[in-house]
C-alpha cells in the first residue's frame, strides 16, 4: 500500500492549468497524491504544466476530462493505483509510465479511459469494466488483463497492441491492424 496520499480535487475555477493552485482544493498535486475530478467542474480540458515526473496513485473522474502536456510533462501511475470514471470518458494525452499494474474501471462500455501518448514501464493494465483504449505507442511490459462483472473492452489504434505481457482476455478490438 502506498504511504499517506493526500486527495487533491480539481475545481477548475481559474483556468485549465494544473500549476494554478486556485484550480485545486487541497493544494497543487505532488507525487503520491490521489486526484479527483468531479462532475460539472469548469475547464475539463486541462494542461499539466507541473513538469515531468508527477507520480500519482488514484485518479477518479465523474465527467468527461482530458489532460495534455504543456511541454515535457509526464505522469507515472505508481503502486496498484486506479483510474476510475463513473460517466463519459477520460483522455490522457501525455506520456505515461506504469510502475505497476494500473486498474481502470468506467461506468459502462460507452465510457472509457483513453491514452493517446506513449506508455512505458514494467506495469500493465487491469480493466474490469468499460473500454480501455490505447492509441499511442507502448513499450510497457505488464500486459493487459480484461475481466470483471461488466463488459470490459480493449481498443488499440496502432498496428500492434502495446505491451508484451500476458495476452488480453475478454472483448478485444484491434483497429487498423
């Protein structure tokens, strides 16, 4: 278990920049934090301009959100963190490192978590409901496991699905093979 995470909640009250402390309840995100993105917050298309290497534990969204990099920003999902989304979709458009298996869970098959940039690291994904979409290049080695009580699906927009670990199970769609 990861040590003493603080929860930082996006309120987006000033701008779309992660570096503006007024956009967060609980202060700016730092390594080890859990981030919450509530329903109907303003500025849901956000820019991570905190610098490279922010390492997060859990990310919870309750609406459609997108995060991009200002310049060289990247995210690391550490420990056995979770990205959960209760409705709509989450788009992560900056490089990601998976330090361990990252769990993804969404509100249903029409909502999902989409990664559009490079994914690296020794970790992988465990998707237990909804759609996990991997659009960027990937060299992560932990593989992708689909399971759970609902409908889990994997969509890859590359010629080959990233990851070299265990083969995906469940509903799998490969676009542009």
